[in-house]
């Protein structure tokens, strides 16, 4: 039996390594650098814990685990203690004396695994300790957990992670293993560059979570949609509902409670003791529904979360995947449910446009938003698309692995809404052209830009006060989109905004001082106006269209 195998059994009580763990562990014990991409629940911790123990036994000294998650440090150090392994952590929760004690233990070579918050790597004091250990050949391994935090393209950029280049420069020759549960191609490349892992071996697991059923619905009355979803499919079960704003978290938690659901709010603006107690209740009690911002969830390991719902659209697919990944860690069926609408796309676009970031960065963020909207508006298998985003062909495993010749990529998973109830496509190209023409014409007529409501009124030929006021019943496109319903046009606008064929222009009202988002053309509008780009939409829209038409006739 290899030493890795015996550590797995004796210390952790597991029979077998899972998936790529064996290969990773052997590689790292032998002193190789590694980049590990493995979905949540895949078993990343063992990939550095087993090598740390093995290398300590071989006389290499202490392994340093860099982690941003204080809760995770506590849990893991506690579990390692119970298994008889000497572990400790250094983070902001320790007193001066406690810190000193850990430092002394570290110097005396008593610690096998030391967990440290990334900002430690910036302190001369901690680096001094590492220097001493390094000089004695007692610095065994660096494990960098949540490695996507180093990348500004990732969904959880932490500037402190940038300091981790020091590991490579100052302690050359000490092996490093970086781990993350999310990384699209761009983030992955950034991790490699920032952490200087060009020569590291990459271990990429399949990102498929077969027990999670993906469902994405158009927003109508999202609170009621959510209530129905919970009542019909998850009564009395634990779940997380992600909202964009703190205010929304509190309102929604209250509404759920009023409807007999055991819900609690969680966001970074709540007092620390309340957050802690809500988190504890979520973990210990059965069937608690946590309404939360994305501040909730990292490092929380609750196996029986039966659903994750998004009542607002996240920023990008990585965020969506990470958050939905908290469902069903026990392998039993779980739901990932999301509702999205035009307002989500407008909000997200605005946040990007208004951020102080550089244009290049904004462009990337828009591309990522577009990809998520593409997933939302898709009419084919959600899983196939989700995995493709992470560079994986469904049924074939991760792109980097060798695969049998006869293997064929699958096009359907049978466990997402689109596979279970295939929607039809509706061609929105004509509606898109008419919409853009209307925006052009009203701007031409009045030299002003307008919000979605007014544009739709002009397009659908509604004689509103505002239409009369601006004389927009005289523009040539007035009423040319009569056959389209508002939901249809909203779907068209979402698509156009996400692809950049439609832009937002901020207008401040002279009377009220309110700020409005108005619609304007962009360089990307041309191709749609000229009919060079087709716009495909989901059937839900087409259905309401045909109903309307048959009513008329
Ligand atoms: P991740 O960090 O990738 O989300 P963890 O390291 O927390 O995953 O592991 C997820 C769960 O799987 C944990 O409960 C862990 O004990 C368990 N686990 C990991 N590896 C194995 C294995 N080889 N055999 C059995 N259980 C394992
Ligand atoms: Zn599917």
C-alpha cells in the first residue's frame, strides 16, 4: 500500500481516492506543481491534506494552506485535530497571545498544516517565519485554495491574492498546488499567469453535477413564482434563495415567512451575531430557507440543500454555477431554479457601464453577461451549454483528458427544463429590426432617447399622452409592431442588450431629478438592422403571440 493510500485510510477513514485525487496526490507528494479544477463537493481538500501529511513524514516540514474562508479554516483544523494531525490557523480571529503560540509551534516544527489568510503573506513578520523555515528546508508545500480569487475575471476577486506571487519568487522550489471550483478558460489562464503556474500540471475534473436539475424561467411575478416553486416542489426542505440587494433579501425573507416558510435573511449588512445565528440555524435545523446575497455560501458545507433559487440574475455563468453548486452535495436530486427578466439585464448592464473599470474589463464583463443570458434564453439542453462554457463536452469529460475513440458527445441530459419540456424557437429577427428602427426614428424626430415603455408604445401604435406630446405618432415606424406583445418585445430587448446590439443611455429628469435608463443604438445595431443577424427566442413568447393572433382573427 502506498503511503498516500494508508494516510487516506488511517487518517481520513476513506477506502478509495475519488476521481483524479490519486493522480493529484502522487504528483504533489513527488514535489510537482499542480492546478486543480474540481467542482464543489469533488474532494479538493484531500488533494493537499494527504500530500501535506505524507511530505511531513518524509521530513519536508510544514505545508501552508492559503484560504480566504475563516469558517473553512476552523472546520478543517478541528477535523484534522480529531484525526490526530497537528494543524493550526493564523487569521484575524486570533488574539496576540494565540498568534504567538501558533508561531512558536511553527518554529519548532510541530505543525503539519498551517492555514493562513492571504493577507498574512503580505506581512514581514509572517514572511520572516517562512524565510527561517525555508532556510532549514522545512517548508514543504503551498496550497492555494479558492485560486480564482486571484483573477479579476473570476467572480470573487480578492486583491490580497495578488501578493501570492511572492511564493513563487521567494520560495522557488517549494511545490505549489492551486485549487478552485470555478474557472472558465479566461480565469484559468489568469490564475496560471498570476500565480506563475505555467509549468504546473493541470488536473481538470468534469464539472457536471448530474443530480442538479437546471430550470430557468422568465420573470413574471417572481415572488409568486418562487412561492409556487417552493410549495410544489420543496415544501419543508432546505434551500438558498439568492437576491441581488440587501433590501430585497429582507423583504423576501419576510414574505416567505408570511407564507409559512421557515425563511431567514442573510447579507453582509446584518449584525455579525445575527448572521452567525442564521447560518447556524441553516446548518443545524431542518428545512430552513436562507434568503441571501452572494455573501452567503462560500465555505458552507451543508449536504442536503435541496434547491438553490435565483430571483435575480447573477453577473455571469461562473457565479451561477458556483451558487447553484451548493445544492445537492449529497448526490440526491436537487433543483437549480432561476427567474430572469429585462430589468436584470438592464441592471447588470448598467453596473458594468458605470463601474470605474477600464473599457477592456467592461468588454469582458459584457461578454460574460451575454453568455449567461445565452444560457437563460437557450432552447436546448442547459447542461450541455453550461459545461461547454467550462470547456467541457457533455458526456466526454473535461477537454484535457484522453478519451476513448468511440465516445460521442451528448446533446441532451434529460435533467433540465429544456430536455424535459422542449420549447420551440421563435424568430424574433423582424421584431428586433422594427424595434431598433423605432429607436432610430424617435431619436431622429426629437433628438432624445426614451425608455423601453415609450419605445414599445410607439412600435405598437399606442396613442399615449407622451406619444402625442412628442408627435411620435408621426414617425414612420409608429404602429409597425402591432402584432407583437410587450413580453415578446421585452424578450427581444433582453437579447439585444445582452449582445450589445442595443445600448443604455442615462437621462436625468428635469422635473424630478430621477435618473432613467433609456435605449439607444450602438455600433452593434447595424448588423441587426441590416438583417445580417437573426434573433432566436424561446417558445413561451411564441405561445402568447399565437394566442393573441388567434383571438384577433
Ligand atoms: P470541495 O472542497 O471540493 O468542495 P471537499 O474537500 O469539502 O470538497 O469534499 C467534499 C466531501 O467529500 C467531504 O465530505 C469529503 O470528506 C468527501 N470526500 C472527499 N474525498 C473523498 C474520498 N476519496 N472518499 C470519500 N469521501 C470523500
Ligand atoms: Zn438537459
